């Protein structure tokens, strides 16, 4: 069981390294848009215990997109599952102070697809039509967060950036709108992560 967890953690680390190595060296001119310019690794946030993958920045890093693969172990989630996520963010503000770069506001959205025996994209035949209004495998969500980073030349990185996100999935938002007292503080899930900018 521990070996499977170690294997999965190794796979997530390999995703980060693959994104880093996909960037041509040295970079003297702008790379094509499809070449990742950063890699992200995230803890929690409704897309698995750990997730990682490549990312792309546009418009002076005010708009970002990322493809993440998340994993949760059975000990935490009750079963072994993977989540594939497409995430987009808008980061309109940039503050520089003493070598640190702060993005005080990040807003965005994501769409995730979870693979596992208990997750479905179409209503299984064992349920009557209309039994579930949502699909357990597909989760759209809204994001709100911030980040702080600085250059790390010793690692040949433009920036190492830490971030947090508050994630509200469609299911939690609808439940909150229908009956706010049932959701309480669980409307948002906290995500913590790091981005390595090449």
C-alpha cells in the first residue's frame, strides 16, 4: 500500500520535471504558446490530495491556464482515484516589494473529471431519472486566491511562487443557495500550492 503511494508521488514529481524539461534551453526568444512556462504542485483544493502539472501564462502572466493530474489515497478518500483538471485564472494586480512579487487577487474557474468506481458522468441505470441533479465525476468550480513569489537563480528558475486558493464547487454553491445553514464553513475548500516558473 505504501509502495503504491510512493509510486503515485513519484508520478506527480515526474509531471513537474517533464514540464520543466519541455522548455527549450536557453530561452533567447519567445517560446511557442503551447510550451509550458511553469509547473504547479498543489495540496488539496477539491482535485485530490496532491496534484501536479504544466501551466501556461499569457498577457504578462495576468492570465493563466493549467492542466493538473490529482491523486487521493484510499486512506484519505476511501478509495484510490485520479482527477484531471483544467484550470484558468485571471491575476489583474502585481505588487513588487524588496525582490518579492505579490499577486493579491486571483480569480478563476476550473473543470475537473474524477476517475473511480464511485464517480459517474452519466446517471447509472441503478438510479431513477432525476435522482441526482449533478454528476459525481464532473466538477466545475470557482476559485479565489492570492500568491507571493521571488526569483531563485540557484535553481535556474525565474520565480518560485507560493499560492492559496479558496475553491467552491458547483455542488457546494447550489447547496449553499438552497439552504445556507447546511453548508456553514464548508462552502470553500482550501488549496495550497507552489509554481515553478522557468
